[in-house]
C-alpha cells in the first residue's frame, strides 16, 4: 500500500450507504486528468470511506458530482470483475482527508456565448490587418 494525494473531479453524486455490518460508508469515483495535448490521459480511482464520523464529515463538505477535490488516502491495486472484460485491475483509495477546491457552478463547463455585444465581432487577420500594439 502507498499513501497518495490526488486532485480530480467527482463523477457521481455521493450517497451514504450502510454495509452488512451496519457500518455507514460512501463510495465514489474520482477522475484525475494528467498531462496536456496529445500526452493527456485520464485516471479513475474508486474512493471509499467508512464510519459515522468520516461519512458525516464528507457529506458536510458539500461535495457532489463535478466538484473538484483534493484527496489523501491509502492506495491499493485490487482485482475487480466487470461484465464486459471479466477480471481486471482497479485502483482503490481508502480516504483519509478530502478538501473541496471548486464547486461545479464555479467551473466553466461550456464556451461563453457571444450574444452579449451590441456590435459585430470580426476576427483580425495579421497578414491583411494592422494589429493593435
């Protein structure tokens, strides 16, 4: 096992659940985006936390789908099974700390529209137009 710190986005809304032993837990997927351009890739982590205090603290943070968070926890590589591919490997993190970095409304998830101007917008062509200094 290894200690890991990851900054990423929560892919689903959090839903506290109760295990067979009656102990509450929360499980969510965390999406990490690394690199840029052609060398950009995504990494998914399955994050778990157990216990009344831990689940309550996480829910009080107000984290939900598309929130940007930074987590710290213990990383494990475990065997998992999927219907599509059968046996596979999966990264699981036992959560120790979580910090909310940005809520979904604060993120620019779409391109801004250009309808707010009263004048026509034209592109400058550096070969034909004099560019501003």
